[in-house]
């Protein structure tokens, strides 16, 4: 997984890319994250900004993934 992520980072360097992901580790270092809920943009920001929202959708997802053992995420 780490090798794939490094290859994607190299490929996307200097380009605009749209990434759709369920694993937040895949997107935590991007410039802007959009959280879509029921077909609408519910939240927007960086990983740090979104995890600082106590009642945010992204924050809740990050906590779930963190609790499941992905300690490098937060």
C-alpha cells in the first residue's frame, strides 16, 4: 500500500487530481478535501481543519478509522 501511495504521489505531482477514497490515509495530505453527503458537499477543508470539527462527518470517519488501528491517520 505504501508503494502504491508513493507512486500516486509522484504521478499527481504538479497536476490537479480528483481522488475518490474511503480510506482517509489516501487523502489526508491533499490540498482540499470535499465530504459529500446525500449528493451535496457537506464539508470542505484540509485534513487538519476537518478533524478539528467535533461534530463533523469527516472527523467521525477519521475517529472510526483511527479506532480500527490506522494510527498514522490522525
